[in-house]
C-alpha cells in the first residue's frame, strides 16, 4: 500500500455518481457520529472470506452471491430477511449436494442501499429533481423533500444494517441453518416442480443424517451440519459512509472497511484514476470488480495491479456482466489477457444487469431465458479457455414477487404488474432462483467431472 493512502485520500480524486448534500455541516456531523459507531463486521470475518474465496480461485469451491438490487427502509422486516436467507440456503444445498462442491455464501444484504443511476436527475411533468439513488441517500417519492440527499439516512442505513446482521448471525449460527431442519426452509408460495425437487434432496439428506446417527456420529456436534458461514457485501459507492466505517484492525494494524465483509466497485465507477479505486486499494477486504461491455482490458489489468499488487488469491473477484448477446464476443478476450498475466482472480457471472429490457406493459424486467443463456455461455467460455467458472452474482429475493419473466411459474408481461415491488431493478423470486440453482448444479457437476478427468490424464 502507498504510504500516502488514508481512508480520506479518495477525496483528492474525481468521485463519480456521488450525491451532493445541501447541508454540508449536518453531513460532517453525521459522518463523525458514524465513525464512532461499533463495526458492523469484524476484520477476522473478512479474512475468513478471503481464505474461502482463495479456494474458489483455485477451483475447489463455488461462490453464490445474491440478494436485493437495493435494500429499502420500507421493506425492512425480519420475515423478508429470513426468506432471502432461506432461498440462499436452498440454492447452496442444491449446488453442494448436486455437484459435491463447497459453496461460499455471500449476500447482497445489510448495506446494499446505494445505487448509481444513468442520469443524475429525472424530469416528470416538467419538474426536474434528483434521481433516486437508494434509501441511504434519498427517497423514491417524486418530490423535492424526498429527493434531496439527506445525511440522516446514513444513520438509518447503519442501524438497519446492524439489525439485519444481528438476525443473519442468529440464523446462520443459532440452529436455523442446521441440516436437520432443512424441511423448514421451504417457502409456502413455491409449490412447483422446483419445490418437489428440493423436497427430494431434503429427504435424501435426512437419510444420510440418519445413517450417520446410526453409525454413532452425532450431527449436532458437527459444526458444518449445524451452522453455516454467511457473509455480507455491497457496492462501495457512497464513499463518505465507507470512510466513516474504515478502521485499523488491532490484531494486524491494517485497514478494513467494517461496513461489510466484501465490497465491490461498479461498472460506472471503475476508473483507474478515480476516487473509488483509490479508496478500495487501501482496505484489506476481499474486493469485487464489475466487468462489463465497456471494460478496457489494459485498464482492467492496471486496476488489478493497483488493488492486488501481491496477486493474492481470494482478494479479487471479477463479476462479469455482459448480457447474453455480448458475452461470447467480449469475455474470452478478457479471460485470455488476465490468464496470460497470471492474475489470481475469482471469475463470477452476473447474468442480471446486462439482460434488462422494458416489457410491452412498460415494466423493466429480465427474461429468465436470457439469464440462463448468459450463465450457460459463461461456463462454455471458461471451458474453452481452461479456466474455472467460480460463481454467480444474482439479484434475487425471498419475497413472492413477479419482476423477471419466465420460469416454471410462466410469468408473462401481464403478470409483472401483479407483484412488482422492486425499488430499482427486477429480481428473481424464490422459484426462479431455485430453478437456476438446479441448472447451475448440472453445469458445475460437468465442470468438476471434466476437471477430474483432466487431472487423471
């Protein structure tokens, strides 16, 4: 790390997609208050995630990263947190059981409040106001009071994140994630073929646990069967907030952003000389980099040098978001260049952001067939490049929504208006997410089989 780096050194760089607060004294007072708040996560947890991501980088595990497009204050409820956690657990079990592969579970949760927008303002009825940039910044209602960035929202976002993390820790370590309770993970509104297939897996796991019990192995004493590791992540967009929650770890003397275990830089803020890269280079958390159609390979390689100068495995995850029509023409060149330079990275597929369309009824949506197509091509490309497709990055929810089209539920254009609740981008519902998990399990099983055959040659 450069000696000149500090949590505030990003302020000397150009910071794109950042809000302009009208009340600067209130903002500074709020940030000073947050800087004294307890950490939301701990440095040791971030190091554990980095170790697990290193296993993914080496082809020995799979990264499942998913959650809300943008968390909201209005939808904050323990049932919503529980149900999203349930879906991620279900997906992880399907992948682990089907492909015999450890799954690293990372949520887009407990901090995913800020969203970059394509335009800083929007016009409605000849009135121009700030674009909605996430509940941590401003409100979604189209009026001047709600749309002006409000520093008080920073504290509300911190408090909601703290409560969410408290509940997630209880779920993951307090017995809810116990495989003996796998049947309790079902969601009442998912009653299709996916639910039946998951019930079959549940029954087979029950049989395995009963066999272990008969052999004298008490599953309750085996941590891996009774608890699970669950990590949090969000886009490091609002740098004032991230700076206020960046602390020196007392055991290592290194800087960590204690707002989340993992942070990522978005496609719109991934500038080599920009403020966001400047901030991220100084913290020790695992980092993600969104890689889209506008990515210039030479610049990406320089960013990798800046963010991971020692080329540590598990430090960097490249989150590829091309769109199903572009991925085959763009991604192979990027993989080839990164591989040639010997960079240790986790390759994951974000099949959501490049496949957003407007339906005939005017709703922003994502066809499941396009999402599946991009994932399928992602695996095929890595096979051709002899690299490892290490994970997926999904916008999804445990709520009973209809925002993405397709799937076994056959959601159509007309169905979108029934339960369209997202504050920003359309999310997969539980059934669609589980459907993807079964497909991913098949792809991953084939990948593991090919890898095993190759190693035996």
